[in-house]
């Protein structure tokens, strides 16, 4: 069978592969400490589930508008205005099958063959693959710990060419957990406006911040940058709704209409009754989000202290999300070799940094219980000490 050429150009998800291997080991009765999946271990808050059940009971089980339930699009627009200072209406919003789907729709709607998309590394592993599927060219800009794994305005400016169409910004970041300061966002916005390109701001972790870190939506900084901004977000991380597959894209009407056309011929509407859970998430108390954030903050500190006490590992303190991204270069191992050996020898699952464009790092998620963190750190320390 001869498959389409685009399939061979895309790299399978290492994140999902490691998580699947860890789950298979657990199914065999092996005690695995998994720090691999970017998924909160909390249940979806009860009031959100209740809203979806109510929608089921009321018969909201039919096809809906491809762009999303009107009430949810209105609620998202109101959220973006209130929380992020973005003056969107419901027509500026499309509801998608998860945050990932919002980004895929955007790439298909905006990127032509040969268009360049600037992606700072470390990056979420699906960004460049989506660009490739849209026949675009990912332009990877390397960052390091000296800048907090954040792209500088000078780096962004240098990467822009006449073929550049889009810049991908992710703050708080997966995999590093770093958050751009308001001053850094302003400086990047100026480069975007001066170059007359688009920016997509992936804000899926916006509610998970620590130590007074502030999240700024780049499109809120003025009319010119607002007109060039797309917002990708969703309900998975902040509300522990990963399996619900609810995301959204917001931006200029023309792009949203194009994304809606694409969605209309691919998935059509997102699960109808699930969207009523999302409405409840936005319109009800946010106490559940804060409770989870506080738990993440405690876990972050414990895991960070344990990691930085291990000889040969070093990790900057993240300002958001629920990941740590330590440097493992002193062990003499590259990331995939490190992760496979750790899983096989000590039954600890972490993600190799090569998946994110940083082969000297690994990613650990602390979206798991404290007992697993303590046990897993004991095993990780034993493994590293045996290698140095």
C-alpha cells in the first residue's frame, strides 16, 4: 500500500508512546511511577459534570452548529473580554475538539505551501507536525536556560523572512513551564506588528501560575497586535477536562469562518452535551481551579527540590503549567536513551526532551499525587547516581 507522502513527513508522538508503554507495564502488574502525561489527576469538578448530565436529560444529543453551541461561543467571548482584555464577539470564536484541534484548524486555514511558521524550542511537539501537515515550513528557533527557555525579540526578528506568516507563542509553556513577563510580551508584539505577521498564542495553561507570575494575552496590547492575534485555548488543563475534548480558537472573523468551514467538512460539531459542561465551567465559581492550582504548587516545590538535589541534574523553577524540564547532559545520556533506561530499570516514566527539540533535557509532569512523586524521585535519584 502506498500511503500519502504527508504521513511519512510526520513524526509519531513520543509523548503518547511513552505513556502507552507505561500503561502497558502497569496493566501487567508492574509498579510504575508515571510523570509522562500532561493530564491533571483530579476528577472533573462535580458541577461541570452535572451540567453535562442535565443537558443529556434535556435531550441535547443532536447535531449542533459546526462552530459550536451559540451560548458557549458567547460565554467564551465574554471570558476572553473579562479575563484577557480581548474584545471578541461570538462570531470571533469557534469551539473545537480540544485545544490541539483548534491549532490544527488554524494551520489548515492559514498556511499555504511554503509559508514559514516560527516556533521557539523547546516546543510542544505537535506544533511543527501541524505545520508540516499544512505543507508549511517550521522554522525552529533554539532557546536555552540562560533566557528562561524563552525567545527574545532579537531572535524573533532574525528568524523572520518574506515567507514568514505565523509566530507560535506558548505561555505558560509546555514543556518548560516558563511564563513570559508583560515586558517580554510587549517586545515580541512590537516585532510581530512591525513585520506584519500573525501570532497564535497558545494559552491552555493560563490558569496555572505560581509565585505571582502574570499571564498576558498578547492581543490585549493594542489594536494593531489584536488584529494579528489568534488565541488557542481549552478546558483540559485548568478544569481537568482532558477527555471531554473541548477547545476553542478566537481571532479575526475571516480566519474563524475559514476554520469553521474546515471543521464543517471534517469533524463537524463538538459533542453537544459536553459543551454545556464547558458553559458551566466558565460561568460558575472558579474555586475548583484555584484548589487544583494550589495542589500543583505544592507538588512543584517538592519535585523541584528533589530534582535539584540530585547530582548531575539541574532545573530552573517554572512559573506555570505542571512540568519540570531538567538538564540531564551531565549524565552523558541523550534524552531517549535516558528515558528508556529509566523506565526499564526503575519503572519511572518521563518524556525525552528530543520530542520537544531539546535532546539534553527530559520533561516530568507533576500532575500526579504526592506519594508517586516521592517514590518516583527516589527511583530517579538512584538511577542518576548509578550513571555519574
